C-alpha cells in the first residue's frame, strides 16, 4: 500500500518531476504533485508524494526532512487525511454599509 507524504517549504520553482527525482533516491515514487493555485497557476510552496511502501515512506521522512531542494530546506512528514470542509459558496452578506452621517461632498445639499 502506498503511503502519502506531505512536503513543505518548497521553492516556488520546483516542478512535479523535480519532486519525483528528489524522492526517487530513497525508493519507488508512485506519484509526486506540487500543489498550485488554481487562479494564478503558481506553486503554493507545498506538495504530496506517494511512496510505494511504508518502509520507503519512513526512510524518506528520516533522510529527506531538512534536506535542501532548489536552495530551500524542505519539510517531509506523513500526510494527514484531508479534513472535510463545508461545500458551497458561503455567500451571505457580511456586515457592511452604514449609511447616514455627514457627507462633506454633498454639504451644500444638506443646508436647512
């Protein structure tokens, strides 16, 4: 069974292929993915790697955590399961607006 690892503190220039090569030194990499922002397509500075066995995953954590990749010391740890987040827009209308009060731009219209 493959074991998923979290990789943090990645340089924004790191690609999926570079991440895979970095982890290949300690075992068989099932997948390597740098997470990117969907709007800007820019790296978010972290990613996930799946190793083919639990032993290789543990070896990756012990040998690669703190090691430098593209000029930055990366953090490697076992990934936690993704938390359930509420779906949907969240919409609603936040606080906002006030109204009333003195408007100095229209003070000539407010004379009595």
